[in-house]
C-alpha cells in the first residue's frame, strides 16, 4: 500500500515530536544582591529560579550537581543549602569528583539517613 508523502512526513514529524524531550524553560531570575549565586531546584532536578547557575543535574536519588557560573569562586565562598517546608536533611560539598570543578554537590535524605528526592535552595555567599 502506497501512502502519499505528506502523510508519511506528518506522521514522522509527530512521532519525533512525541519522542523528543520537551525543552526546559529558562529559570526565573533571582535578583538578590547579597548572594553570588543562588538556585531554587525541584525534587526532579529542574532549575526553577537561578542567579549565576549554569545547570543542575539530578544524578541519583537524593543527589544533585549544581554548576555555578565561572564568575563565582567557590574556593572563597560559603555554600548554604535549605530544604523548604521539609523535616528532611541536606548536606553539600563543593567542588568534588562527583560533580566536578565549580559545582556544588547536594545530598538530600530523610531522618533515617536514606537518600530521597527533595526540593531545595542553594545560596553561595
């Protein structure tokens, strides 16, 4: 059975559009003048709001890499991580082999010490 070319092209375009991941929208800006960099991150690792943050990667359950822009020197900074509206805990390191240079590694876990995905904010002072 022969199909007209436009139908085949339309079907291929529709299939490709459904298979390709949706592009993430640019995060809303954080305009605080008192931080060098900041991020508001969803439990799945989506960067919702940012200042001088290049990207966020959700590397495993409860583990995230937050890459800080080149204009921020993490070696001379204080990194603060908060888990809003949560009784869970967090820990961060910067930089290390897990996430690389100019990145903050964020770990979120429950009160029993098990890694869990959780929304968080990062402030680099």
